[in-house]
C-alpha cells in the first residue's frame, strides 16, 4: 500500500509518500519521501505566522512539493498511490483549506479514497517513523542517524507501548493524552492559555532573539551553559507545576519575563539587555518551561500506570527537553519514545502514518463533499 499525504495546517507545505507492506498486525513502514517547503523566513518579520500569507504560499507551493515528493519516492504520478490523506485540523482554517482542496482535486482526478486526518494524531504517530529511506543501486536502506530512538511498530504493532502517555508540545498545542491503543485516546491535561511553543515565541520576542522562538532560546541558553555565566537572576515562576490537575499555563511566565526585562533595564539605566544577561534569562525561561512539562508528565505517567511516554510536536526538538525527560523517566523505569528530528516539526509523513492507522481501523469511505477543515478538531 502506498499513501500520499498532504499537510498544510500552518506555514509548512508538506507532502510525503509512505509505503506499507506485510501483515496488518505487524506492517513494515517505509517513508519513501518527506518533502517540506518552509515559510519561516516569510513570517519572521511578523514574529509569527500570518494566516493569509501562509495560505497564499501553500497555493503556490503545493504543485511543486507534490512533484518533488513523487520523484523522490520513485513514482510518476498520484495514480501510483492507493490512498490520499490530508490534514483536516486542527490548524489555521485558511491554510487547512488549501491542502484539503488540493487533495480533493487529486482524489477526484485519480479516483483515490481521501482520508481526513487529525494533525495531533499525526504528531503522536511520528514516534513510529524511521528516517526517510534512500535509494541505492542495490536496495532501499535506512539512514542510520539516531536509529532505534522511536517506538518499534513492526515488532508488535506497537501494542507493548500501551497504555502510553503522550506529551504533545508544539506552537499551538500543549497537552497530555493517554493512548490505551491505536485510535483510543483520553485527554489528561492541556494548556489553558499559551502553549509551550507560543511561550517560547513570545519570550524570544521580548528578549529580541527572533523567530521562531524555540530554536532561538535553545541556542541562546546553550551559550549560557558553555560560558558558565553567573548572574543573580530571580527564579522565574513554574506556572501550575504543583496544581492537582494536569493542565498547563504559560502566559504568566511570559509576563514574568517581560517585567524582569523591564526591571533589569531600569536598574541598569538602559533600553537594551547585555548579551550575557540575555543568555541568562533565556536559560532560566527554558528551564522553567521544561520543569513544568517534565514534572506533570511523570506525575501523570505514574498515576495512569503508563508503560511508556511518547514525546512529539515541534518543541520536542528541544535538546534539553529530550534529555531531561529521558533522564527523569528512567528514575521511574518508564521508557521514553522520541521522534527522529526530521519528524518533530510539521511534516506529511506523520499524517500518512496516522491516516494508515485510521484507515485500517475504521475502513470508512469518505465522501469528498463531507471532508472539511476543522480548525479546532479535538482528538478525543
């Protein structure tokens, strides 16, 4: 089975081809192509994603990305695939519609079933994806970068991972979901305001570090560690870290950083932070976010007796978060699955994987006219 997947939930135009062979219970999954056209440079001057601009770029990029993804997969046209999948939500409505309309045109033209797919579910299933397969003269081989870090789907269909506690952290989402089996989810906790990714973006803007904020703060915080700088920076709050529920809130942390920066500028009688001071605040802000994420995740894992923890979403690319979660989870003897770096940000390979699982479980034939964008599509 070949699945062509399309992802346009935000500002990345992505198309991938996933090859599935073998028994349904223990399939062999090979990502033949995973093409992404990023719009980061276009949106950086706005300090965030500008929806109408994103939609316009998707319209322009989709045909180009499709052509490259098919070529990389060794296919001539969409006629060669068995299923087409498309992200239908959650995300930016105008961006989602560009991908959906494009997918509908392909499905109609080539008479292929179209599977609407949940973006969050895609992030969860990124844990089962291996690196993109590359063609050699003799065979298809896997790139070995970081091999074995993700969950092993082929071994047992992933069943031994369940129940799994999924921490999904991205620009617009921060939530804990208990996955009792394929397609079976229970929401445990979510953000009440800013998601972790949004907090990184806003704090980076306050510190003048640029966009996207996550990588900018991570890089700046790393300098603080390397230089071993020592400042008496007030400890920033860890919002809701000890609350009785598993919800998150990061807007207060952003505000605390804002007041801290203003206070430091007034104290030093300047309008600009020194580079050293900036790195110290970035390091403390990053640590505050990670402390909350990890503490609540481990607490929930123990309460719900999770057999594994799965990290996913754009923020899962954060090196310190990955290291801290694995280190702390080891203390309670709970294995952690972390996606390959290429599958942490929005991509279509994860949508293909989620669509395959959904199609296999439900075997539903969707009518094209019934498939619409749902900007707030709840996984559970």
